[in-house]
């Protein structure tokens, strides 16, 4: 394990040599090492697709497919904002469209959300994929792009003008009562941010940032520097649910990177710094509670709760995304070594937790957050997001064969 800051000096040194001897730099071109085999990852993905039923599960599955299978079109890739009108054949994004087409075709008439749901905040998790599907017109009969566009406008309209709001203006995660769940940070703000970026709509982009801020205002617990799970309404859950903290960190990363790729990057410079701080805060404070074998517990700060590998995977993914963001945007300025070591232990734990059918084991029940479960669609997606985040981190560091 070599500290990333030390690596930066190595890079600078290599670059100096490169300049002196006038030869192209030796940049890694072999694929970075994955702890899981291609066959295992294919099984993880297949189980994810079989198991994803809820709106947020489908939205999360689609997001992980972007990151893992079609990285150039994901929020972390080069073509996220400058979308081609027609996709190259080799990048047909068919696995994402299988989800979005199903959502569009089964959407009952008269609803405003992408899917019927008791949660106001979960269907918007599909928003990034729906925007992508609308924007990259395929053959008109296949895409029904007018159907996509109308669904997007309805969902946006619902989220921004119809969904109940907390007294501080945070958009409720529930439809039937005002209630904030940390989960929502992964579901709604990234959709708002992508809409704002594609449509160059500063108001909607600001709403993405503001919703993160308003959620943090009510969920952040300064005594441990972590987010509570659920506040307001009936059925609060004031514990530091690990998946909720990971949802928040990963959602913040998506909003941050979307802003940074948009035409508002200069205008919203202060907001980006704030988002960096908020992501770092969660990542750093969560890993303090990592168990010796690399796992997080279902409630990070509650040692009586069980080991949960789903949140462990998503937090590790967010850690690599944050480290990559710092590598690219402010090399050498932020020392992530400690959190990256934790993420490395987490990743190794995850690789030991995939069973022979491709299921991630030791997971919380995603439909009943205090309970141990057996199968988790979102957990499957987090494994793909983690491997994609690690792969992209390694290539951002660009140091040949040095192991990080
Ligand atoms: C999409 O691409 C994959 C792999 O490149 C291919 O197997 C599949 O047939 C393509 N699907 C469509 C709808 O073109
Ligand atoms: C749908 O995509 C087209 C570009 O293909 C774009 O002009 C239009 O504004 C998009 N609609 C929505 C709601 O994003
Ligand atoms: C296209 O979308 C419209 C509006 O949602 C719907 O009425 C129509 O059946 C759709 N067509 C296809 C081919 O899916
Ligand atoms: C948003 O919803 C309201 C109330 O349902 C409706 O009056 C309005 O036309 C909608 N706006 C758009 C842009 O669809
Ligand atoms: C990791 O440690 C926890 C206790 O801290 C235990 O409950 C869990 O089963 C262990 N996981 C693995 C995969 O060994
Ligand atoms: C956005 O990213 C670029 C590099 O892609 C970086 O130079 C810039 O500092 C970033 N902006 C902020 C405010 O972090
Ligand atoms: C970065 O942090 C690690 C662990 O916290 C520490 O050992 C190392 O010295 C730090 N590196 C720099 C350059 O400050």
C-alpha cells in the first residue's frame, strides 16, 4: 500500500524523466487487477438484474450498469454531458435501455412519477437513465423518445412542485407524509443535477445542491459526524444507518461531478468545495467504525448490529470516486491514504463475500433496513459500482504497475 500522495511525487518524477529523454510516458494499458473474475462479475450483474424490482433498485441497477459497463456515458465518464445523438454500435447501452424501456412501457397512465411508489423520492433514481434514453435518440419506434420526454417532465414537475416538503424546504422522501431519508440523496439530487446540466438550467442545478444541503441540515449528527437515517413524521430512525451514509456520500459524489462537468462549474465553485467537504466527512467518519475484517455494521456506530457488506461496498465505491476526483482536480492537496486503506480492506472483504451463484452475502434486507437479509439487489449493484470505481481510480493514478 503506497500513499497516493507519494505516488504523485513518483508521477511528477517520471514526467520529468519523460521530458528529459523526450519519450512518451509509460502509461498503464493492461487492465487493472480486479479481485473478482469476469465470470463472477457477470454473475453478480445477472443476479442484480433478476432481483431488481423496486423503483430505487432499478434506478440503482441502471446507474451501476453505466459505471461498470458503459463508463464513458456514466457521470464519471467523458461523454456524460456531451451526449451523441446516436450511439456507436459498440456502445449500445442496451442493458440500461432494457430497464428504462420497461419502465416507460409499464408506466400507468395518469401518474406523474416514473413508477408507482409509496416513496416520492425513489422513482427519481431512474431519472439519469431516463434523461439519457431520451437524449440519445435510437430509432424513433424503439425509443419512443416523446414518451421519455413527457415522463421526465412529469417526474420533475412532481418532485419540484407536488411532493410534500419539510419546513426547511427539503423535498420529502415519502409521498404520504413529510419524512426525510438519507437514501434520497442518491435518488433525487443526481437527477436534478443531470437535468440542470443537459438543459443548462441553473435553477434546477441549484435545486440539486440545495436538496443535498437541506437534507444534511436535518440529518447530520455533529456528535459523530455522520448522517441519521430517517427524521420527521411517523417512524423516525435516528441511528447512523450505514447504507444511508453510503447513499449520501455516493449521491454527493454524483452531484459534485455533474456540476464539475457542466457549464456551471465556475459559477458553482463554492458549492463544489462544500460538496467535497461533505463527502469527505462521511467517508472519513464512517471508516472509523470499520471492523477488523473490513466490514461495516448495519448501523456503523452500534456495535450490537450485524455485519453488512452492501453498505461496505457502496462506501468503498464512494471513497474511490472521491479520491479520483481529488487526483484529477487537485492533485496532491488532499491526503486520502487512510480512507483508501479502509476501502482496500472493504474491497477485499467484498471479494470474499460473493457466493458461487454471484450473490453478495451478509447483507441487510433492503426492504426492511433493521433486519439481516439474504439477497439484495442494491448490494449487487454496489459491487459493480465498487469495481468500476476502483478501476477508474487506478487509471486516474496512471502509474504503470505500481500497486495502490
Ligand atoms: C448491443 O451490444 C452487445 C455487445 O456489443 C450485443 O451483444 C447486442 O446484440 C447489442 N444489442 C443491440 C440491441 O444492438
Ligand atoms: C429529450 O432529448 C432531446 C434531444 O434529443 C432534447 O432536445 C429534449 O429537451 C429532451 N427532453 C427532456 C425532457 O430532457
Ligand atoms: C409512446 O409513448 C406514448 C405516450 O407515453 C404511448 O401512448 C405510446 O403507446 C408509446 N408507443 C410505443 C411504441 O411504445
Ligand atoms: C405541472 O403540474 C401542474 C399540476 O399538475 C400542471 O398544472 C402543470 O401544467 C405541470 N407543468 C408541466 C410543465 O407539465
Ligand atoms: C466480519 O466480522 C464481523 C464482526 O465484526 C462478522 O459478523 C462477519 O461475519 C465477518 N464477515 C466475514 C465475511 O468474515
Ligand atoms: C473541476 O474539475 C477541474 C478538473 O477537471 C478542476 O480543475 C477544477 O478545480 C474543479 N472545480 C472545482 C471547483 O473543484
Ligand atoms: C497521509 O496520511 C497518511 C496516513 O494518515 C500518513 O501516514 C502520511 O504521512 C500522509 N502523507 C502526507 C504526504 O502527508
